[in-house]
C-alpha cells in the first residue's frame, strides 16, 4: 500500500494530496466539485492521482455535505421531543440581541418549527434523580406522528439528561421498536453531554437535521470506493481538528459539520512547528469563501462551542471565521456602491472566464483582466480561461460606474481585500491579538493571489505561501491524528472541590477514550489522552478552558493554586484583566483521546546552484499602472533564490502575486517568504 491520500471538498474545487511512501514525495491535484453528488468529484480527483485504489494505505477527507445541507436549509424534517412543560426552550432560545442597533433584528430562524415540537411527560432532577417516570405512551404516539408527518429524524432533548440519560435512552428504545431503522434518532446527551438546555437541544437538532444526509453520503462514498478496490477504512476530518473513521462519523455526524475548513488550520500548526513561527494567521481563500484561523503559541485556536447562522452547537471546534469572499464571488452594484460577494458563481457556471455560461463579473475575472492569472495554466492547465469573456463581464459593470475596465477590475479586488482584511481583524481582536505580531500564511486556490495586499493592509511584515497552497488544507489532513472527545459536567466551587474525586472522574474518561481508540484501529502504544477543565469566576456565565498536566493533577496538594494562576493568565490574555484570588468555579471536564497515525514530514527543498532561474516578463497592472513583471514557474525556484517584485509565480494549484516594493525568497521546505522592502 504505497499512497497516503487526503481530499478536501471545496465549493468550487475538490483538492487531492498524495504522499508516495516509496518515493517520499507529495503531489497535488484538483478536480471540479460536483454539487449534485459530491462523491463524483471525489472519485474524479482520486482517479487523477492514483491509478489503483488498492495501492492506498490511508485515506482521509473533509466533507462539506452536512454544512451545505445546513446552510442551504435542505436537511431532513425533524420532530423534536422535549420535556413537557419546558418543550419551548428551543424556540425561546437566548435573550441577548447580538446586533443592538439593527432595527430589523430577528432571532435566528430555528431548524424545527414550533408545530414540530412535542412535550413528553417525565422529569429528571438537577442531581440526576427521577422525579416523574417517562410517559412511554406519549413517546409511542410521537413515533406514530413521525410516520404520518413524514419526518426524517427525531431529536430527543430532555431536562438534565447530561446528568442522567435514562429517559432519553428509553425513548430511543421505544422509537426503535415503533419505527425500526427508518427514522434516525439523535439524543441530546450524546450530541453534547453538557449543561445549558438550549445549547444542548440545538446541538441535538442540528445532529438530527444533517445526520441522515451525512450518513447517506458516507455510505455511498464507501461503497463506491470499495467497488474500486479500496482496502483500508475511509477517515473523515472532524471540526475539532482530529480524524475518525467513516463508521464512527456515521454515529457522530455533528462532529464532521465544520470538517472542510479545519484541515488548513491543522496544516498551519504543522508549519508553525516546522518553521519556528509560533503565531500565524491562516487565510484560506477558495472559490466561494474566505476562512481565517489562528495559531497561537504553536497550537490552533479552539473553542468548546460553535455557532452557525446564530444557532449554537456544543462541540470541540477549531475557531474559523468565514466570510463570503472567494475567487467566484460576484461583483455587483447596490445603492450606487460596489459590492463583492457573498453571492458566488460557484463551480457551475463559475466565473465568466470559465466559459460555462456565467456572465457576472467575479474576483477571478478581475484578476485575469489585470494580468495576474495565466489563462492557459489555471488549475494546472486543466481549465483554460477566456480573457475576452472576463473583460466583457468586468466592462459591463464598469459602464454602470462610468469607469474604465482596468479601474473596475482593481476596484473589485480592492473591495474583496477590504472585506477579507476585516474578517482577519474580527478574529484577532476577539482573541486580543495584534495582527502585526503574527505571520500571514496564505493558501487556497486564490489566497496567495491576495495575501500580500492583505498583509500590507494589516501591517503584517511577512507572508508565507506553503507548497501546494491550493491543496494545503488537504495536506493538513495528512498531518492530523485520530481524536475522540469526551465531556463531563462537573460543577464545583474551588472551596468545595474534592481533588481525588476529580482525578478519578478524569481517569474514567481517559479509560473510555483510550478503549474507544482500539475501534479506530490505533495500536496500544499510539494512544494518549489530554485533559482540561472549563473554569469561570464565581457567578459568571462564560468559561475559559484551562489545560491540565494529567488526569492525576487534581489530586496534587497545590492543584487549586496552580489552576487559579493558569486561569488568571488565560483571562488576562483574552480580556485584558484578571482577578487572581477571587473564587472560581469548575464547570466541565474535558478529555481528548488521541490516536497517533503516521504523519509524513515536508520534503527538504533543493538548494539553488545559481542565482539565475528561467522566467518570462509580462505586463501586470498594480495600483492603476502597468508593470513589467517576472513570471516564473514555482518549481523552478530553489532555496537561495531571492528577487524583487512585481512577480507572478505559477503552479498547478494556485498563483502567487508579489506586488512592487516586495521581495520573495524560498525557505528550506519550499515555502515562499514574501516581505515588504521597507520591512513594515
């Protein structure tokens, strides 16, 4: 089994990276994403890089199937069973207005209508004791209603099920008896074993809403891969940055919801370790969206909660901020101003220059008009671009503004850059991070084309463009590990904490995680676990996750003092203040079970034997002026090659643009390092 393969499905392209274990080399390829059936694009991309699937020894991919179903509101109809008397908690939701001065603000639209919520008798107390038995007949009636109403899934979210799940488990048994396997059932304590009724219910609803679609997709893909001779399990990227087998993903589909963009963050973390840059801002610009992630002190910035369109989900997730700005983002006129995105031309019809029937100007069309894209070498030459169609599309918009075509094209790029720069500010300011203290890592098919302009806008001195930037997220999936996450609500004031009990609880969680890794095919000597605890000041609402040194740390004599100091340092970094010595509360214990898999290292890049390299000169527009610019194949550049912009660097998966007043060089693993000449 010669190859390790990773696939990342984007809105426009499906990226594939292979590692040849015999030759020790990486290769990357792209195929058009097939929105109607994502499996088709995956298989086309796989066929382009591997002749026989039987030669694959490891296969992982990030899927947007569940995310697309959520965003496009095409999940299955869900029936929600809640505790009678409080079944409206999902629709009551939370009270804060997230946009104080928006007169038209409305709460996020829930995935389940009020008429699709059923109150079920039975009550568990806050301490886990049963107050009222489950009304089993009401559950059976709900099952009959599910059949009559044509529901595709049922979400069950009872009060305090995280403390005692007996009622939820019994409800699933009854539903299975009545419905068989025809209707999927999601239990809130399995989707999110945490406190906060609304957030736990929302997690179960999202799991039920997207789960059947994810399961169907994975089953179809596995069957088609098996038919082609694949002999190893398919792995799927998780929102947490780890991977799990497709079999496990079918049982926990919620964990895969944000798996698509996460590979880039994991790749940035690996790049951080390899290059000694502890703080990075990763920007992934594809055809449809622009994703921003952070690496802080060498680790991805993570959270225990995510929100999509205002709906919360309790799960471990790498923090990624997304805006609708990609190569396919459409430029348009609104109220006398130029807008770019979030509408996208997508893969079909795509930008006007694709020649697939698109007529609206996009960011890709604008870059082609400015001379920043090689029309014959786009996507490795597999997609020829038509400059005439791009010019016509941009010129049509330019007429509405009474501008020239070139000025309009630069305006489109400037608006897109401003939108992306604001996205970077949003995620860095929220973490108390100054962008200028980090390096910018540019990837995605369009990221390296805009990175230097974004760095200039934000005052960032250094931009790194890794190898295979258009498939960097897929490369990151080869650098991750198998991961299982476990949570346990654990409410104690510091003065009431029993350290021995906390250590015993963590030990049980660790054992459960280590044992679960065996089903993922992880060898005993490759299984480890890490622990953390959610902490807050007494009577506060929000927590910070504080890492622990091990499951036995809480039993140590000075544990509370060390925990308080660690929490205060994190609070100071996040909010700019701390109150060391104030009472703290522990809220949730967390364990991550990690299974080690082979991770291929980046190849050392050859050193140049001469300062010369083959190149051409071409006219490219910068700041409204034409510039004679170096055009060079990236594969012709080696360690030691350094030159001044303007320049266009071509490769199969992306195009890197180096503006005037910048220099570019190559580091020891083949990454491009772009810096401003003035060092600012």
